[in-house]
């Protein structure tokens, strides 16, 4: 283990212990007003799902998963400290600090062998984050707080708790560096509110991971993306990958990861510059060309081709699921994008044609690959490999009233472990 990996192992442990065990410390100016939350303040659709149950009279799914993973003290600590906060500046610091602490605690839990609740479960981080953003939306501070400042606080805690602010690589020579993103759970209606996402679980397993390979060490930094068109419009993908490319120590490869098709892994050949409007986690839709992200170079490329070593990944024999290169794409060969019949094929896009969908479709999976590699090419990082890996679909527990079962946990572990192995091959 390198000095860097030992340091990463020690720092999150210390932070996580302080997060889960230490009481908040108030300064003399931080007397607690009560109450400090307006429960009638509007919430997002995602945050409203914190009340959803599987059966009438049963526990709310999100808070129960937070409790089972041991994150409830972190949520309570944040709300307590928020009520004691006396300025917008202090609130900004609190949001960034608490979000980062939650991310590091989630990574530590995911990579621990000493958990009472399955370490591979990505859902507690998702729901704990929503507790924090809900608190910020309903917070009634004793000082003036305009809408723009409140939105900035929500974004700060959200991005920090996704690992977006935590992508840093060691300066050791001879180390190969890979940036990876997964996704939150999605399609959470009804009893599907208990869904997990093995792509998010993979990111938690990979953050800070060091692979020893015949070619030398590989270090991975990871983050988890939202399933929100608005979050993508605000540049969360570019904040991960573009910022990594602008750092003093740059990555050698990008791998965006999402949940795809049943029973197989797909390395997607093409990403397209089109979003098809499938509803996101806030039940919002968006249709049209992928918007630009403010502050980043935006080459207007209709299709971007993977540069990942897909044959090497296919031949690695990772198992238990098959791995293949998905060559499919769709385009509008003539006329206005979004109008008229599409041509769907598996050869090469027609020069000048408008993109309709990549191999990964026209949802946020496709867009994560497109945005990450658009900023990569826009910044001239043509020597950095980049592409997308779709992992198999994770089914749900058989009993519709159950949060988990043995088959669900085993399938999640199999998918996640194979995804981790495939990143190690890149």
C-alpha cells in the first residue's frame, strides 16, 4: 500500500468517527433558537419521498435506511449545527464540511468489513443527503437569507456529499489515475422507493481504491451523480471531470458508470448530443440538444466515440456477467433534430447528421458520457481515455414490503465487484 493509500485509509476513518460520534460544539454567539425550520416550506419531489413507506403504518424507507446504516447521528448533528449558525458565511462552511464528512463516512462504510448493514448498499447515502438538503430548504435562520444564497447552500452540501469536491490524486510517479462516476437510485415511485443503483455502489467501493497491476499502481477517485436534468444543466459532470483535468495532477482515464440492461455489461461506443426527456428524480423532463455548461469549453460534436480499451475489458474474463461493446446509435439523417424518422444502426454516424441517441440511450447515462468527454476534448486532453460502462440492472427484493433480502444483496455485490474489476483493467 502506498503512502497515499494509507493516508486515505486513516483520514476518512478519523473524520467518520467524529461525524458519527462527536456532539456539535457551539460557540458563544451560537445560541440555539427554536424552532428553526418551517415545515411548510416547499421541498423537491425527491425530498418529499423521505415520507414514503412500503406498507401503511410502516417506517419511512429513506429515514429507515439512514438509521440502519448508522447515518442518523450525522443528520441530527447537521440540523443541530444549522440551527446554531449565525451567518451565511458560517452556513456555507457548514454545508461544505458536513457534505464532505457524509461522503467520506459513506465511502468508509462501503469499504469496511465491520458493518451491521450491508456495506454495498448505496441507498443510505442518497437518503441521508436528502435529509441535509431538506433541512436547508426549510431552515429559518435568524438573519436574512435570499433565495440565491439558499440555493448555493443546497448545491454546496449536495456536491460535497457526492464526492464532487474530493477528487484529488497523489503526485507519486508511475501511478495511473482514473476518475469514475456512478449514479443515485432512480425510478423511485411506489414500492420502488427502495431501489438501489449498483453504479452508485461501485463508485463508493472505488473511491480511493488502489489496484496493483503488472504495469504499476492504479488509483481511482470517484463521485456519484444526481439523476436530475437540472443538476446536469448546472454543470455537475463538468465539475467532476473538468476540475480533475485542471488540477496539478491530472487523470489518465475517465469512466462514467450507470445502470443499463439486464444481465450484461456494456461498454458504450457512442455518446450522443441529445436528451430524450425521460422523467428524472424530480419528475422533470427535458428534450433537446445537451445544453452547454457555463464556464467550460463546449465543442458542438453530435457523437463522441469511446476511447476506453474495450477489447481488453471484454477479454479480461471478469465474470459472472458477459461484457460486450455496444455499437448501436440513432440519428436524424435529414431535417431538424427531433423531427422525423430516426435511423438506428451499429456502423458509423453519418457526417452532418443530428444525434438522436447513443448506445446508452438518450437519458442521463448517455449524457454523463457525452458531457465528461465533451469537456475532455474541449480542454484538449486527447491523451486521456474516456467512455461509459453500463452495469446490469439490479432487481428488487422479492417481498414488496422488504428493504433487502439475500438474493438482492448477492446480486448487488456480484455486479459491483465485477464493475470494480473492469475499472481496474482500464
